């Protein structure tokens, strides 16, 4: 944490993960995923997440040194979203006569 000001580690059901200190509910992977979705635009990412650009840059600084870790969190969350979407589609199909 000394090397990455603004980043803390939080524990949850998914495990211990890096998050923004000021917004402990906002993980670094979420910031980076949003940043990627916005073509690397830190200002747009900050606006979308209602955080400061300094916070985006703190997450980016952590990511720059721990890419594999954060990419793993992004991948895991994308896979979980796909699993949930597939389950919802199966339920919708099962509900039809």
C-alpha cells in the first residue's frame, strides 16, 4: 500500500482484492475495466464512475505493476456475468410453454 497511495485491500466473498481507499466498494479491476471500455480516457472513466481522475490514475498505477492480477479479476468477473446471463436465458426458455 505504501507503493500505491490511494489503494487498499478489502476482503470479501471473492477474496482479498485491491480497491480505491476512498471508495472501498470500488475495486481496481472495476476502474480498469471501465477505463478500457472508454478507450483509456481517464476523464471519461472518472465521470462515469463519479470519482476523480486522480483516483483513476491511482488504479492505473497499481494496474501498471500488477497487470496479471487485475486482468485475472476482470476475466473472472466477465466469466461470472456470462454464467449469470446463460442461467437467465435458460430460465426464460423454461418459463415459455
